[in-house]
């Protein structure tokens, strides 16, 4: 096979892309720089990257295709790990009983094709395509295709958590599983757990992108963990504003003040919330991690609020065990095992504790 190939420069010349003089110039530049001849010719402006891909496909006697959404099999796309496609610049085109067709900008990437053959136990049918076009298409499709699943998980959980004390979601991603815990009022409850197939793989970015698509702004914290990723998100609802500060919030969708606000954790999708180590004079401060000093303009979560506070704007959902299921989970409590009573107004910490004991 190898010996039948024409030299690359000769091929370029046969296709009328360059002259003998260009080849000589290219070879000289190649000697200086140690590049491949094609790269040298691109650098000299004799040809484009696209010319190389096209000629390579001719040299290897494979078709050159223009990749776009219509030439891509979205179901087949899901069968590949995203990173694998991005790193190797591969667009899955279609699958038949005995072959998997792909487009790539590197038709000589035989090691990778062998992996696909092994995975599918089918022959790989290769087409060449422009690398930049592959990059652009993959980033579009993988974002589009990656998010709906995560988005659907989040939407279901968000629906369950409305009007509850759970204001924080703890998301743990391991190579083979997703676990989501809901936290609030000292209660941590696992609300979602799924095993993943060998090729399914979600990252923090899938979650952030899904929230972005859903138009949800949020605060977040990230933790280093072994063998996976762990992060917490605090969705911030636009639907209610703390009516005064200091405030104590124990509700899903932490309140968002109307003015510019600062917070002690990460922020995404909230233009008027900024990160700061501690309270900034004259501004509200959402103290997710707690704050020991004195400030009138602090918005605490129920779990970070100082126990001695007296008159505070409070919006807290007080949890009580679901009487129908005794905490085991039933449709009435959306399988959370808890029901909630809203406490909304000016109260002291003591008032909250008294109410908690009463329910
Ligand atoms: Zn129940």
C-alpha cells in the first residue's frame, strides 16, 4: 500500500495546487523547520489546511465530505465518549449492520479506528473532513446533545424541591454514577442516584451548561474529591426578594436582592452578584459559608445563621415528617418524606425553633 502512494508534493502538483518551484521552496522550508511538507507549504502560503485534507483523502482514496448536522447520526454520536470525539476530531456519520461510518481530519489515525472497530465489532468506514468544521460541529452538537439529559434530571428535581427547605444541591460525579443530595435545615437527603453505562460520562460543565440553558442563575462551591467531581449549587430564584436584611433564607431558590450583591462562593449567571471574601460596605452580602462579624446587610442561609439574631426577615420552610408515609416517601410528599410549612416575616431565631417544635 505504502509504496503505491505518490509523494505528497507530487499529488499537490497533480491536482494543480502548486508548481515544481513551490515544492522546492516547501522542501527547503521543511528542512529548516522540521515540519511536514504540507505544513511547510501552508506556512509559506502556497496551500491551505483544507487543501491538505482534501489531497490526503485523495491520496488514501477515501471520500472528502462536508460535515454538518444532516450528515451526523445523533444516536450514534451518543455511543461515543465526548472526549474521544473531540480529541480525535471524529464525527460519527451513520451505522449499518456491519459498518460504522465516521468523518475525521486525520484519515491515518489507525490506532483510533482500531478502537472503534473493537468497540462496535464492525468495520470502520472513513471519510475525510475539514478539522475546523469538525471542531465547530462537535462543540455545537455535544453541547446540544449533552445537556438535555442533565437538564431533564435537574428539571425533575427542581420541580420536587419547590417550596421546601432544601436550598442546596450536592452533586457527586463518579466515573460510573451520579448522586445528588439536597441540603437545608440541617437535613441532607439523597434525591437522585443513577448508575452510568461505560460510555456515559458527565462533568460539572454539563450541569453548568444545563443550568445556563434553563436560565437558572446560581451560587456554587467545588470540592476536590478522589476519583470524580463534587460540587454544590445554590439555585437563586428571581421570584422572591428578601424584604429586608439581615435575612435568613431556608427555601429552595435563595432570594436575590434587587441591588448589587456580594457573596462568599462562586457565582454563575447572576449579573448583579459578585464574589467577595466578606461583606462590602453598603451592599447586601449572601453569607453561604457563614459570617461571624456584625453587619446589617447579611443574607444568611438557615444553616449559617447566628442563633442569637433577634429581628430578622425570615423566609424559611419548616420541615415536618410526612404523616402519610412517616418519612418513608409517598406521592403526597413527592417522596421526600417531609412536608413543609412556610414561615415568612420578621422573626427571631428563637421563633423559628419554637415553630419547628410545634409542627
Ligand atoms: Zn410522604
